[in-house]
């Protein structure tokens, strides 16, 4: 059947997304989390091997790796909430096999720095691009310079309702990922006779992680409109940036450092120049809600990951290991708005921009 190979809509989506990124090897999955899970099989990492992950984030960036017995070592972040290259290098041990770069809230990690570090240290460079479909690091789209990169198509800047994709730097990684989640017809037709696990083509490694064909059809429609979606979201981001340009306690955290471009998932805001940022953030949200703004959000499930029971002893190790104080501080300062991108959304963007600008006169800094 076409939906079990690359002949039908799944293959169409993969080719369209590869063209959008400028990548060669793209494989669709049922979710971005499933795509991250496939990384373990493709790299051949074994239980006890260590992966460095930024201490601030959403747990699904690391949970599939931990599920397979990999040791997650949390390291500190930069001003965007992304894993910091210097902190990562300092945390490398004899057990380290990979670094996971997660582009938090759409702001890209410093991918040239991580590519150089991983090449120098002989490590896998992995990416979670769930927030970063339109992001560029030094002018290059994220997801194209690492060894493997996952994308999510849940409620993202480009959506398929649900779904994911894995971008692989080499054909060998791509074939291993097929064996991991696309057994039988697809593996038989695409895994080459020279692959060391070709004998598993019919059964794969035992998992079915194919996406739903309806999701891929939605994704194809989104990719056809990607240029318009990006243009509208960038315009709206600039409207918010202009509205907040003079705010003494809020910064729109949209990267333009190093010539980078943000991924346009949400509009992340960071509280600055106050002694108690988390309390100011709470007061700000209550005030915005009092004037009719129901969409402003303090991230809940995304935050400091070092204390999560899911990671067990990994979290204990992190607390006695690398300093993650910047991650904790970032978690206290961040809040976000949706980044609207449909025709006619300018009105709601301007309404939030005006309310946030006015908050400087109505929300107190101190107790």
C-alpha cells in the first residue's frame, strides 16, 4: 500500500519538507518525540552512554533517550534558554557520546559552535527543532548541519495536526531510522543490501512509528503556504518588538544575534531589571488578563528539568554536577504569547502590543 512506502502522501511530504529545508534525507514519524526516539537506534548509542542536554526545556527532548537507558547530563543555558556551548564543553566526560541542541521557543542555538565542538570531540550532534521550523543559524536553516534533527508538526508554526520528521545527515542513519519505525514494505524497498541490519527489513526493530496519512496531507498544504505563513509571522513579531521597544522590564526574546533568525513558534518575552522576576511576571499576567488578554502564558511543563522524577538518578547527578543557575533564572523570567500568523491577525497583535506597553505604567516592580 502507498502509505507504507514513500510512494504515497507520506513520501510526498518528506520530499516537500526536504526541499523546504534544503536537506537530503527526511523520514516522517508519528510525532517529534518518536523521531527523537529513532536517534538512539540510528546512532547505536547504548545504555550508560551520556547525552548533554540543556537544563531548561521540555522533557520530551530528553525522555526518549532516557527511556533507552542513556544517561542525561543537564548543562547550563545561554540567554535564550538554549544549551550553552562553553558549558557543554566543560561537561563532556569519557561517557559522553552526543550533544542535544534544542532551539527553545524558536531561537536557534549557535550551531556552528556546536558543530565544531562535536567534530573536535568525536560526538554526535543532535537537534530538537520542534520550535524552530523557520529558524536559521548564521543564515543556514536549523536541522541541516547536525547529524540528526527532529521536527514536530503538532501545534507548531507549520502543523500537520500531529506528526514529526527526522532529518539525517547520511544515508546510513536514514536507513537505520527506517528500520526503527517503518518496517516491512518501506524497509524492504529502501534499506540497501550493504546495511548491517538489512536482515531485519521485514520486521524492522519492532516498532511502528509511521505518521497518519491525513496528517501528512495537512502538512503538505502547510508547506505549500510556508512562505506566506513565515512572512505574516515575521511581520507580527516585528509589530510586537516595536511595541515593546521602550518597555523597561520586558524584552521580546527573538534572536538577531550573529545574524540568526527566530523560528516563529511563539513570541517569547523575558522579564528584566527587577529583583523578583517571577513575582513581577505573575502580576503582569494578572493585569493583562484584567484588561481582556487571555492568551499570555507562563510556561508550566517547560522549565528546569534537573528535578524531574522522570530522569531519576540523572537529576540527582545534575544537582551535584554542572552549575545550572542560569537555567533556573531563565525559568523564572520567561513568559510567552502565541505568534499569530493568519490574515487579519494584526489587530490582536497590536492589541497585545498596546496592553504590554501600557503595563509599564500599571504593574509595580516591587512588593
